[in-house]
């Protein structure tokens, strides 16, 4: 493998908050220090990224920032150009919309290219709703899988839920997934109808926020529980058969 160029910039993976709380309540001081030293960023949304940077470092000059936008509309051929700043000797940061870059986040595409270009990748500490939910669930933290979004189609979704339940039961593996927040209540209703009574389900909602709600119960117990509405609230679902 080729040696890294000494004057080449590094790619910093910079976590953000999971909601509208004060950054330094959930982020270490190293995040503030990194942002104060970096002017080149790869972000999902320029407006929210600038707002976050200003909140954590109010004195930082906004006109001096160079922001490249990476989202579902970004052409694949454009992504390698986002790392030109590193090749030119400037440290560059990836900012996720929420949580950790590269985890359920398009930043992973940039990180892959950085490795291909022999650019040093530096992950910084910060909140991940996936990890925090698993920590608080009481489920298997040694064998688990994050499955992203389940299918929207009814029969396909039901099949996916049953498949994850079987995987969990057969291998003792915690199965994590998410949903678009405005469909959370519908997904939970589907879990109640589809899963076996003894299967445990954890709902981790608004993680790290004042309205945080994390609870694990069997399906049989959930059916006897009045659940708070999950509508438009970011949530992680975990099942273990």
C-alpha cells in the first residue's frame, strides 16, 4: 500500500446532535475543536450544517466555509471531487444530518473513496441512536444487525418482519430497523399483528432528547400497554425472538 502524503489533509467524521438540544450536552469538546479548525465540509443539507456549525462555534466565519452537498440527488461521478480539498492539503469534515457520519448515512460513500485515495480517515466520538438504543434495550449487544428501512408494501413488509424474527430466534441476534417518522405508528401496529407473543420489542424514541422514550416488552405485554404516539418522532425498533 502506498504511504500517505504528509501534507495531505485528513477526512474527519464529525457527529452531530440527534435533535434540537445543546451540542455540548451530548458532544465532546473534541467536536468543537475540530470544527473550529476545519473550513471544508461535506454535508447533507447546507442550511442545517451552517446552523450547527454556528451553534457550536459562534465566532467561526461563515463566508470562509466551503460546503459540498451530498444527498440522494448527488451524482456518483461528483462524489470523488469532494475530497479534492484533502488532496490539496486541507482537513475536511463530513457532517451528518443527525448522529454519526457513515452509519445509515451517505457519508459512507465518501469514506470508501478516501480509503481508495489513501486519505487518512479520523472518526470522532458522538451519539449514534443505533448504538444507544441497543445499549438501553437489554437485548443481545454481542450479535446484532441494523437493517435500515423495511419495505413499504404490506405483504413485503410482513414477510421482512417475519424473516427478521426468525433470524433473531435462530441465531439469538438482535435485529434493528427504522422507519420514516410519520409512519412509525403504522409500523408498530404491524409489529403487534405480525410478531409472536413472546418476541421482545424495544422502542427507542427521541434518543438523547428531553422527550426520550426507551422501553422493551414482549409483544403480549405491548398489547396491554398504552403507547405514546411515535408520529414524526425519530425512533429505533429492535426485535429479539
